[in-house]
C-alpha cells in the first residue's frame, strides 16, 4: 500500500532522501556524545589529561552539539517539507482522480465518503508519513550506532545487549501481533459510535418528534460501552511495553554494574566508560520502543491508507476517446436496444431494451414514476453513464466515438439536484462558458428568466452566492442553473425535472424564451407536470425501465393508460 | 433557522483553556466513585518515579562508594557490600517496574471509564437540548466534541497526567540533589532552564501562529473539496474538471506553504532542546574541572553532578511535550462541559397521556401505540385527577413567535382544526409555514398567545406526551442505520412486523420495499443512500403511519415524489388520515387542493383562508398563485 503512494513524493523526493541523511548524521553525533562524556570523566577530570584536555574535549562536545543541533534542525525542516509536500501531492492525486470518475464511480463511493477520504484520511496519512519519515530511520540508526559504540567501548560487556535486544524485540513483536486485531475492532466500534452521533444530529427533529430520546440513549450507551471495552482490551496489551522495557533496562543496568564493575575493579575498564555504557543501554532500548510505537501508528493509519488506496485503485468507469469525433452539429438522438444496470453483476435492470429515435430539433417530453428510469435514460446521452448493452447515437455516431468534452459541451444538461457554487453569480455562469461576455450572460439569464431577480440584488451579477452570500430560493437556483446551461449554446439540451420549483407563469415565459434562444436545438424535458410538456412534439411515457408509450399529447391521451391516469390526477379540481 | 452543516470542523490547535482549575476539578469529579483507585494510582506513580530517582542515586553511590574504592584496593567486605547493594537495587527496580505497570493498567481502567461517563453525559445532554440549540451550532462543531475533543482528553488521561506527574517528581528529585551537591554548578542549570523556556516560548509561539494559519487554510481547502465533490456531477456535465483542479491547486499550495512552516517550527524544537542539554553538559564539565582544580569541589562531586545533569534534560522535554497536550485537552474538556452545562429543553407540563383501561399507567414510549386507548390525565392542585379524552383538536389563539426576539416570524395567528379535518398551509419560503407546525410540538415555545390541544394549553402538557400524540413527516428525510423494518418501526417500537407491513402498505411503500434485495430486512446504511429521496419519503410516511397518532403533520412530505406516485400515496394517506387532524405544508398546489381549509400565509400572517373553491372564487392571492400569475419563492 505504501509503495503505491510513494510516487506522490514527486519533487519533494530530495527532501525525503535528505531527511534520513540528516537524521543519520544527527543520530551518529548523538551516539558519539556519551563516549566523549566518558573520555572527559576518565581522562580529563580523573585521569592525567588535566584542565587542558577537559576544556579541549568540552569545546569539542559543544561543537558536536552545535552540529547535531544544525543537522537535527535541518532534518526537521526537510521532514516537514517532504511530509507536507507528500500530503499536498497525495491530495492532488486523489482530487484529480475523483475528477476522472464517472457518475457510476461517484455513486459507488457516495459523495460523503469521498469527502472524508479527501479530507480526514489524507490529513491522517500525511501526519503518519511525517512521523514515519522521522522515526523510521532514527530508530534503526540509533539502534545500530549505539550497539556499535557499546561494542567499541567494551566488546565483552556488550554481550549483555545481545541477550536483551532479542528478548525485548520478540516480546514487543508478540504484543503488537496480538494487539493489531484488537485495535482494528476498536476503530470499528469507534466509527459506529460516531455514526450514531451523526445520525442523531441529522435526525434530531425525528428523534424528538417521536420521543425516542431514551431509545437513542440506549443505542448510544451500548455503542459507547463497546468502544470502552474494545479500547481497554486493545490498550491493556500495549501498556505492557513500558514495564517490559523498564525491566529490560534495569536488568541491563544491574548486569553492567556487576560485570562492568568487576572489570573496573580489575582495572580493565574506566569508570567513565561504565557510565557511557549505561547511556547506550538507554539509547538502544529507546530506539526499540520507537520501533514498536511506529508499528502502532502504522496500524492506526492503515484504515485511512486503505480508504485512500481504494480511490487510487478505482478505475474510471468510462474513458475519453481522445482521438474521437469533434462535437455533433445536428442533435439527432438514437437509442438502439439499450439496457442499463448500475451494478454490472446485478440483474436489476434500470433500463431494459430501449429503442428510441429523436430527430434533430425536436422537443421531447418524458414522464414517468419515481424510479422508472427517466433520469438514467437522459444521462446516457452525454455519456455520463455507459450503457450496459446496446448503443446510443448522437448525429448517427455512437457516443463512445466522440471526444468527451466535445460531446458534453454540445449536450447541455440541467440536473435534478441543482447546485450553485460559492462565488459570484458571474463566476457560476462562467461554468457554462469560460469567456462569456456580459452580453451573452445577460441574454442567457433573460432567457432563463433569471435576469430580473439578479438585478434586484444590490450587487447584480457580482452578488455572492454560497455560505455567506444571499439566500437563493429553489426556483431561483433552478433558473440560474438553466442560464448556466444555456451559455454553452448546446445542440441538445436536457432538463431533468429542473423546473419543479418554478411557478407556471414563469415557466411559460421560460419556455417561450427558450424556443427563441436555442432554435433548432433538440430539447428533452423530464417533468412531473403534464402542463410543463405542452410544447413537446412528442412525449415518452416511462414505466419500470421501459418505454410504455411514445407519441404526441393527443395520441397518448387517447391510447395510454398511465398517461391518462397522470393527466386525470393533475386535472382534478382544475376548472 | 437551520444553518449550513459543515461536517469538517476543527477547533484551532493551541487554543488555551479559559478556566483551568474548574475544568480539572470537573474531570476529577467524574472519578469521584474511584477516589480510592485514583489515590492508589497516584501512589503507584510516585513509587515508580521514586524508583527511578533512587535508582539513579544508587547508581552513583555504587560507583563512588563501591566500584572506585574496590578498584583502588580490593577488600572482601566491600565486595560483599557491593553484591548486597546490587541486590537491593534489583528489588527497587522490580518494585518500580511493577508500580509502572500497576499505575498504567489502573489508569487505563479509570480513563476509559471516565471517558465512557463523559461521552454518556454528553450524549444524554445532547438529546435533551432544544431544537434552538441545534439551529445555532453546526453538526461539525458538535461532532468534534465526540471526536477531536474526547480524543485529546483520552490522550491526556491515559498518558499525559501520569507522564507529567512522574517527570515533575523526577525533576524535583534531581534538582534538589543537584543543589545539595554544588550551588555553583546549579546556577548553570538554572541558566539552562531559562534558555530552554526562552526557546520554547519563542519557537512555540511561532509554531502556534503558523498552526492557526494552517487550520484556516485546511478549513478552506476542505470546504472547497466538500463543495466540488458534492457537486461532482455538475462538474462532469460542464466538463469543469480542469478548472476545478486549478482552483484546487491554488488552495492546496497555500495550505502546503503555511503547513510546512508550522511543522518546521514544531520539528526543530526537539533537537534544539536536546542539544542545549548537551552544551550544558560540556559547560558543566569545564566549569566543574576548574572548580575541582582550585579545590572548591571534589572530583567525585563533579562526576556525580555530571551524572545528574544527564538525568535532568529528559524530564524537561517530557514535561514540555505533555504540557501542550494537556492544555489543548483541557480546552477540549471545557467545550465538552460547556455543552453538558447547557440548560435542557424546558418542560414544566404535568399533564400526561394514560391508557383508558388502566389509568395509573402512563405510557413511556413502548407499551402500546394505539392512541385511541389513551386519554389526558390532568392533575389538579388539590391532588385530584381528572381525565380528558384525546381527540386531536388543535387551536391557535393569537400566536406570536420569532426565532430572534426582535424579528417576529408569526404575527397573530389564530386557527382551529378538529378531528378529521385537513388543514393546508401555502405561502412563500420564509412566510412561516414550517414554523407553525414546529410550534404545535413545542420544538419552539411561543412568545405570545396560546396553543390548545384538546382545549389544554400545550405548555401544561409534558413534552413527551405532547409529541407522542403527534407525528411528523419532514421535508428532508434522513433514515437511520438499520433495516427498513427498523426504520418504520421507529414510529412505534412495540409494533409487530405485521403492523409495520400494514403501515407500509398504507403509505404505498410496500411495493418498492418488496423489490429491495432483502425486502423489509434490507440494511440501510449511510443515510439510506441506496434509496431515492422519494422512497425515503415513503418510508418516513410509513413511519408516521405506524405511530398512528390523532394529529399528523406533513411538511413538504411529497415534494420529491412525482405526481403519479403522489397520487398513489394520496390514496394511502386518505385511509391514514381517516378520523385524524392533518396539517399539510406544500409548495405544489395540487397537493393541497382537496384540503378542508387552506391557509395562505404571507410574512407571518394568514392573509386568506377557506376551501379551494372558496379561495378561487375570492380571486385573491391564492387564485393568482393557482392560475400561475404569481410565483412562490
């Protein structure tokens, strides 16, 4: 998993390489210093080196400390640059990847989970990586360095380490292996507890109106208890680390005092060397602890890492045909035996065996119940989804054979879920056409019946939308989205139930203006109200993924049962 | 009114707690049942640190008084003493390690237990808060109490406290020993301390500043990511990917810049600290040697002092690390306690619902859902009880209300609704339609006027009973994790499977539910994401159907359902509404046409009322709306 992310280092690779180098020098100096300390004591203060030797070695030590400080600081700097740079590139990689996703990929992950992966998970991974960069090299270098120094100072005495290190490593390893699954359980319980809280926040009105506070409290208590016991169960193993290391250290100290003491007594070892030896014990055991801490961190960040690599591994469900045709010019549409399922394996066909012919410039209405496949049908035209079987043709050419941007620029679509983004109205309109002139914008907004209300705002087209901006009503938002789509000057324009919040009078005006604006363009309108389809040349009645009927209003009214039903239900009460 | 719901929310790092001591006392209060345990833990920490201090002192003692003399002239007695003292040292060390394990294990027990209690309190209070509170705080803000703030608190309880205490004791022990050995060299130690504090303040301050900037930049970037990914389909439709990527890169670069700075400063703190200690050691050797040469100090003292110097720097770094964690944990704890201290939703109502056959038994949510068996139990001042039938008659008398005191949303609303009636509200966004229904169930309390339920002022009815006698279907339906069956049963926990299916049939939800992979047992995860908005709405209607209350409120309940499905639901709702008082809020006029009474709201007042035909005849606002001459915004 880690290997997959390494390319994210990119230009920051040099820092990632420099960091361990700097750390290496810093650690070597750090390992060297106890030896100098020993020399000062043995040869300076106690020995016959005298004050000169002491001052000389003292100054040497100050220089070394300054060097160690310098390299340590550099290591910290490089680690920050490499770690943060890695995070930046990882974020970009993921964001760019999500931009490649087609609708089906987005549906699969759901937007909420994509957001978590790009925010929280990336931050976690970045922090873990930075820590890893600093510790993963420090610990082994220190382990080896201190061991070497210990051997250099006194090879016989260093045999103690060769008993202690394997013992502690094996013990730490077993603790980790046992703790790993327990940590995973803990994380899982923790997640589900948080999701209960989240659900309660979203649903607080439901909880309160059904007086289910106690029920929710019980649910939460159970979950919180699960978290508590899982945490206890996992961490009670990890806390063994500390006393274990203390025991090891203390045993080593006593052993060093005993054996080393005998050596000193026999005058084969200096007293300063003995205390430097004790420093090396500390350094070695601390580095072992660091390694075990690293393991825990990697366990804890594995969940985030897994979620991130799922995105990286996801294959965009459809590919751009870069060498494909340029934009279609006419706007005729044909469906040839098209079937569609969101899930390849599922038998659940959302559309089955659709055959359809729409002439360029026609206005087509689509009507049908919830889940009848209306939205899916039209989303196949700009190739937002790929057909499971069968083909969709625009201008007589398979949509797969167009270049995607060209196709989608010609086929404008106003989605059911209307979204404007934070920024000014002008910026939002520019989504449709990046270099749109003022005149073009006003024309589009006039056609979409948005110009008047925009001008009522004090800042007109520079009015800020979004969190701190004006409050835009559903109907206004829909009209802004329509204007945005019109700016594309499309050959085919699709309205996916995008006038539902607009009143009938405005809708009439909108329709008239549209006719003038997009002359000759093919128009497809999905609507719930038959009145919205009065301009349609022909109307498609969808039912359960199939075309139930396709004809003019009059024809349908006479022959189609569903259409009659809808018509009747909507006419009821109207004089 | 509800605010935007940002899920990604983080409090700035390095925020300092305002009242340290009350917060600490509060945390201790959670451990009051385990005072003994806590004292025991404290004793264990002291033992473990003492073992370290004594161990270090013994080390010096062994070297000075045994190994060195033995090296100079060997003597059997001394050798015996050497063995003995090593043995004692081993025992002290073992006790120390045992004490460490004991305090860690007990602390883990105590900290997980304490956290459990705090989480429980937090959740219990959250459930008891008024809707008003949720309007004022974003989900992200509340969520971070459960995640970030409890996490740092956990870190503090299970690690920092013990570490802090141990390191402080160690420091104290070492420092006083140093003073005893040589005041001259201790001056050097104090100088070092000043230097360390200076660096910490300087670099720590810089790093805090950059961390704050980093937090802002991260917030902006994450906000952007959230917005774009939420609108990913729009991005696709407009081929806006490149453009989004450019904007993204700009924000990402910004974050990278401040974030690198922030981390550089925090990363270089450690090497600076440890090397100040090294430099100090070197200076001590030089000064010590000079002092030794002039005979002011003995060589042994200098060596002992040097050994102490080595033990001095570690606890300092440990304390400085723990100190920051503890400060931010306390700031988090303060936020948690602030929520726990919020006043709960007021409820002074004493009138409750009881079953008619057993008048002593008030319902507590789960016994039965057939509300036709219930009646109001009214206690009087003289201790007597009277009973009043539950019918579902709602009356508003000159009601005034505003979310903020000086901005009235409703102005003098009066209306009556009796059993079997269907009352509809129409009007623009912000006219106060939803507000009216939120007053009936006392999500908000009215400022002036009265609302009567079966002739009883609703302020006198306990909120539990009042809400049990109403059910709502809201504009945005969110479901709970669980099966479809569980979600419908939410309306009445004691409902049998049969009753649930019956309710689903009533709401016309049965057909689509049966088509789900596991039917009623299909698991809904992540807010029922695998269902369409319309299907979720149907489940919510079924949920209200199973509750079977005398008053029903539909707040734009059918707005995301196509008219054909709506017609089917209408059929179902007809039987659902039989003999009930129904309030309907709708944008689509076709939905309200067959209501008994339609209220047209404008700026908080009812400007027109009457049946569809009457209002059409009147040729007023409703007529304009209906014929499309006017637009609802």
